[in-house]
């Protein structure tokens, strides 16, 4: 039975149940003069890849003028493994100009988001995406979200199998309802008492479910951050099996100690042929036992916290007819962002391009959007998106690399060798003005924050040392802040942030809370004592996270950060650092 402790199911659960398998009243509202959708349908829309938003920059003045909010929509494209063709990319580029705000945004989960789509253009936007054999279905909602995989276009058996497995998981766990095709693609309505969701049922999952597939040699997707992760164990370049991780998740709520960000933990080891069924079974256990009363406790990590890994493992074993072996020992994970020039191994090359905070736009002397359009129109490469919000151009002749770099230079786009390590490994969520959950700025202020940190690192002689910097406008963790070397998490209006330190590139440890309620202009001052001590006492090649962990060792590895932790965790304070 679900872990609801006798409580009534949430309003979202009721909305899903009443939606007639994701139909709701979406079609009727689309055909009306209304500028937006009402509550239940805003929940159902998420399953279709759509979030209703409004421009928060003008919300107050419009309300004071007696006007309704300036409603628009975020539309998200699900791209398993971050894979799309050059033609598909160009079609998304056109859609951004025709129906959205003229920009594309690479998500931290290898998808593409459009912002600023008005209701009158929703159907054309989604239909245009589908015409190029892409979909927004289950890019959001209480289902399996976009499935992650290492995007490097290497032709070895391991990378090929990772991509194939990601696509198969995505296909197997998409909703079966024809509602999406009826509403957005004008297919014949087929709803009847006989139509069913064979896997999800009429309420789908208790909350979203995220899956990622990594290599034991490269955790470029932050596999420990997801509900279910598969880590491929390699031998002679081939996948021997997968370590199964469960229970990760980056969201929590400020001031609530019973909410937390958490790393996934090992459940067991499986043969590669059982990958899809394993993810499906983990999702099924979550479907049947997850909390449907309290949305703040509805993720898989809370079920795992309630049950413990042994009980979950036993429930899993009862549902499958293959062996779940004990977890195996894995090497310390490494991280590769795949930027710059790289050989594919088949005589071709791929080229990784840095996209600051994932925003593909023409602005501030850097015309990235125009550069990418010109390059892709000319060279017709494949395109792959990374979990660091960057973009890879694939299947290139070596002769094309010089032309690509010239095109980037002509459009004011920096090469990876021109970036500081801090900027190269930085990420931010969109936050204001579009996200309804944002407490503070994130994407719009992160470049200036990085500017100031770059200056500090240059002063200390640390410009070239890898350092992950992440910022979010709220504690929900969309940019995975809690596994970063340094993270700034929106805490209070007026641009005040909590500061976390001690994660790292490998993505296998959570950070500590260093300081609370720090104004944006004081963020550098808050971390300066740690940076100075790192500069003066670091060992050869020692990154900030390893230095921090050596300086303030944990008695036991820590897997989670709760929403009401006091600064220092009893281990570190600004006074100690000074």
C-alpha cells in the first residue's frame, strides 16, 4: 500500500485521476479565447511537456493595474541521451524564433526548453516539434522523465549500448494514452472505457522519476543525483553489467528538516540485458508504494528512507525473474565535459561548445545562436546535448574543425581554452522571471558572480584548477547544486542565498552548508577565506573539494542534506576558516 499514513490523497492526485488519461479540458481551453489554463489542467499539461508560467518582472504592476498576469508557457523537448540530428536542431532553432522568445535553453537533463510561448502558439509549437520526429510527451509530469546517458559520440560498443538503452527505456516508459496525439497532432479521439495505461494506471507515478546511465569511467551525467541510475561496469571496452543505484534527488524545502537532497545508493548488480526491466521495476515499486498524500515527500528517495535499502531490494527481487547480485566495487568516478576537439574513433571528430547556463541566444557581443545555425547548416553534423548544458557537434571531418572555430570566433563565441575553469564548470537554473518557484535570481546574475569569482581565483593563482560553481533560485536543485564544489541556493527575496561547499566534479558526494542568507554582493566574501586557505595549503593537483574534505574530514560519508540544517554541520565555520 502507498505510504500515505491514512491521509487523503493530494489535489494533484485527484487531478490526474479525473484527467481522463491526460486529456482534462486542455483541448477545450486551447480552442477558447482564454489566455491560460486552470489549476487541474496546469498539472495535466506537465505530462505533455508544458509548464504554465507568467512574467514575474511585471506581475506586480499588472496586478496593481487590474490586469491578469502575462501568461506564457515553457515547452520542453525530451531527447533521450541528448541526441538529435542537425536538421532537428535547425527546426528547433526556427521554432524558437517563430513561437518562443527567440532563444533555446539546454537543460541539465539533456533536453531543450522554449520559453515565452503564448497559448495561441502552443499547438503549432508542439506540432512542429513532432513533425521532426521529436516529442514533448513525458518531458515533465509524474512519469519517467528524459533518460540521460553519456553523450560522447564514440563508436565503441559501450557508448553505443548506453545510447540504445536510454532510448529503449524512454520508449518503454512513455504514457500509452493517445491524449497527446489527439490534442496536439489532431489524431482521432479514441478515449473509451477500454483505454488504459498498462503500466502507469490512471494516476501515473506519485512524482517525477529520473533515470541516468553512466560509465564507471565517466560520470558526466551526475548519475548519483537520480531516482534510478545504471553505472556500466566495463571490461575491455564492453559493458559487463550495471551497478543499480536508487534514491537520488536534488530537491528539498528550506526550513523543513524532513525534506532533503540525497545521493542514490547501490541496490545491486545486473546483467546488461536486464537494464530496461530493472528501471521499469524500480519505477513500479515507486508507483505502488510512493507517497500520494504529500507532494513534498512523494519522491522515491523518501520511500527508500522509510523502507531502507534491504526492504526495497527484497521487493525488487520478488518482482523480477533474473538475478540481482550484490553491489560491486566501482572505481572513483571521473568527469569529462567533452568540450573542444575530440576524436570519435571512427576517423571522424566531434567538437564540444560551451553554452553559458545552457542559453542559446544572440546577445552581449556573443552571437551563439547565429553561430550554431550557420555551422550546422554548412557542415550538417549530428548534435548532442550534455548534462552540463553544453552542446557537441558530431561526425565531423578534421578539415571542418578549423572552419568551425573560425565561425565561432566571427560570432564572438569563446573557445573552451579561453574559459576559466570556474566558468567552464558553472551552471545555473532559469529562475526569474519565468519560474514560478524561484525565490531569487539565478541565470541572470550567475555570469556576474562568476566574473567576481574568476578575479578572486586569478589573484590566488587558481584560475586553471577545475571548480564546479552552481546556482539555483530555490532549493529544488534543478542545477544540481548540492554536489558542486561551491553552490549558491536562493534563500530569501532580495537576492539572498545559502552557500554550500564540498561537493565536486565526480558527483559522488554532497556539500555542506557554509553560510545562510548571504546577499548576492557578498557571495565572494563568504567563500574567500576557504579559497585563500585552499591556495595556501593545497597539495599538488588537489581540487577544492578534496582539500575541503581533507581539512574537515567526515567520520562517515554523508549522503543527504536536509532542508533545516544549521551552517557548518558541526564541522566548519567562517570563523574557523579565518
